[in-house]
C-alpha cells in the first residue's frame, strides 16, 4: 500500500497500472492467484476430492490446459489489442464500444456486480473454515482481518498493488502447496496405500463413490466441473482483466507459460490432497465437505508448520478478493456512475469513487459471508459455482466471439445475457424439485438446485456460444465503422 500509493493517481493507473502495464511474470501470477482462491483448497478440493477420489485431479489438469494455456493463447493478445483500440477499461465498456450499446454496458455492469458478491463471500468462508478448525479462532475475526488487509492495499495502490502482492502471494502459494504434498505423501496412511495402489487399483479412495448416480452420474458431474472451472474463466471479468494490462509481446509469452505452470502445480496439488481424504475416513467421520481439508491439515501437518499453510490459504483469499473487488468497483464507478449518472465527472472524482466502492464491495461481501456462516445459506463450492456459471454463461459467447468474429451482433449479445439469467433461474428450480420431489418447499428446491450449479453453468456456457452464433447469423450485421474501430484501427501499444 505504501510503496504503490503514488502509482495510482489516475483511473488508468488505478485500474490498469498505467500506460506501461505489468510484465509477464506479474500478469501470470496475478491471473493464477485470482483463478485459484481459498475455495479451491477448502471447498472444491475437499468436497470433490472426497467424492471422486484421485479422478478429481483431472479438474486441476483441465484448469492448467484449458483454463490457462488455451485461455492465454486464444484470448490474451486479442483482448489486449481490441481493448486498446476501443479504449475500454472494463468488460461492460468493451461491450458498449464493441456493440455500440450503452444499455448493454449498464446491464452487464449490474450483472457483474450482483454475481461477484456470492463469489467473494465464498472466499471469506473458505478461509474462516481453516482458521476455526486448525487454530480455534472464530471465523468472523478472520473474515474481518482479511477484509481490512485486502482493502488497505487495494484502496491505496489499485491494480499495480494487487499485481505486486499477487506475485508475492503466488510464491507463498507454490511453497505452501509443495509443503502440503511432501507431508501428505510422507504420512503413514498415504505412503502405505500408495505402495498398494499398483497391486490393488480398486482402492476406495482411488475410484468413484457409488452414491448418487454411480459411475455414469459421477462422470457427468466430473466433466461439468472440469468444463465450468476451465472454460468459465473465458467469460469472467476479473480474469479477463489481466490481459488488459499486458505490457508487450514478451509479457504475453511469459504470461502464457508461467500461468500454465502455476495452474498445473496449484491445481494438481490441491485436488490430489483432496483426493486423499478417503484414507482418513476414520478421522473424518461426521465432517462436512467444507471442513475436510482443514481437518486433514490438522492431522497431517506438524503444528509448527500449520502457519505456513494458513498463509497459503490467506494469500489465495486476499488475491482473489482484491481482483473481484477491483472488478466490481470499476464497473460501478466507470460504467454506471461515469457512464450513466454523471457523464461529466472528472478523472479524479471517478478515481476516488472507485476506491471508495472497493471498500463498499469488500464490506458487502463480508456481511454476506458472515450471514452465510451463521445461517448456512449454501456450501462454499456451490456459491462459487453459481457465480462462475452465471457470469460465464452471460458473457462467454459475446466476449470470445466478439474478439474473433466481425459478424457478432447486438441482439445476439442480449440473447446471451437475458437467456442465461432466465435459464439459470429455471434450471435451479427444475433440478431442485426433480431432486427432492415436486412437493418440497421452495427453499429446499432452491438449495438443491444451487447444488447443481456446475452443471447449470456448463449448460449456460454452451447456450451462450450457440445462441450468440445463431442470432448473429440471422440478424443485421454491425455497421462498418464499428468493425473498423474494433478490428482495424491503428494505435500504439497493440501487441502484433
């Protein structure tokens, strides 16, 4: 916060780290630490590692290949070039200028703000679970500490401060995951079972659970998770934002390689540890899905080193919360306040507004997280899945096609956004009532429906791609000047 406070004097400085941007290493670590929050270690790895056994590792592998390597190859250069040509600082601003629609800008800004709140709340809850079980510290205390620390450097330093801390936090995450792997592999439960795996591949922790659908049902569920967590980042504003601030061609190449390696280490490590939960069945009797990893850490990691693991989870939480808060604050300050409420607002006023909104968003998500913990509104993993699935469904087709295909039309974007919102709500009720019976209460149906959020998210992403393509084919092509502005305008700092 102190070091970067003079690097965020303008809106462009605060949101994109100034004209120079950031280098490939910092961009890659910022992308990776935003991608992998406390949710992956506490919610996803624990729940799905226990449910799918070693097969859960494929989620981490998919994240590295499709969510990092392919994402950077497909999106990074095109995003940097087009957002530079359009002078777009946010995803809603991109939609406004790419499709010549102020209404699209306002609608997408509202959707982003609303659906990033449950995601940030899940980050708080993941961290609090660890500290409550391992250190006996009440969750609300840790949540407040996380909020204050993150708000401090975000308020003063903006994106540059976030990138700098992400780089440091990324190093901590790599060290923490390495230590977790070492101690888990050396634990007697694990080492003995690994030695038996070659001769007995039917070990319970290695294979699918037989509950709820058997092999077929679990295969569909596992594929849904791989697709949602790997391709969802193509339409998430907080991950796409990392491409906006790339410095040059060298940074692009570095970011592609480093982010992929980072994702492979973190993703594989987290889900592999989660898959080992079957070897601790006696110690984990009655433990909820969100508490599996904290309980395993309590069993395996020596007391003197649990602090390092705690800092690992804290780092993952702070980096994601900072990126999500910055994204949410920017869409309100730039796309709603500057775009609709006060179009004549000065750069200085917008900058101050964005800083204050960062604090407001942190406070709102903190409040929701505390209420979620108190009333057990929904599991950590499903809060994240709902956020990812809805946002990715709304924006996947319009953003990805919009970067590569000149024919994409404004009606196609509206069809994707509105259709995804309707489809999400409809599927929550359909899956919820189907699971519990059509005579169950509305609350029960909603909770069970949200439990199917990974599958709902994948359906919405597929819908977004299909409807964006089809509607674009059968509606009037964009005006020539719009296409020239987005694809053909010559400007400096474009990555060739």
